């Protein structure tokens, strides 16, 4: 999976998302060269859910079906 910058360059390429205890571990490369391992804790995921509004939540339900 790739995340893109506003200029359509590859910002981050995610190679794996794994569970380690109660955390999610995201492995990949930043800017195509720097290896990165990031951890997402449950409390931070809950904070992220608060960023979603009603309209964005509806959009996310159909996001994978869009082209």
C-alpha cells in the first residue's frame, strides 16, 4: 500500500501491518529509502476516531468501492 504526497510522489510504502500485543505495528519505507516501524496504541486509535465526522464516516464506508 502506498501513501502519496500532494505532488503525487510516494511518501510512504507500507509493507506490513501486524499485531503485537495490544498495538498495531506498521512496517514500511518512508520516501522509498528509510525503513520505518511505527506503533499505534489503542488510546491513540481512539483519538483518531474522534477526528472522523459524520460525513467522513459515510465516505469511508464506500471508500474501497471507489475508483
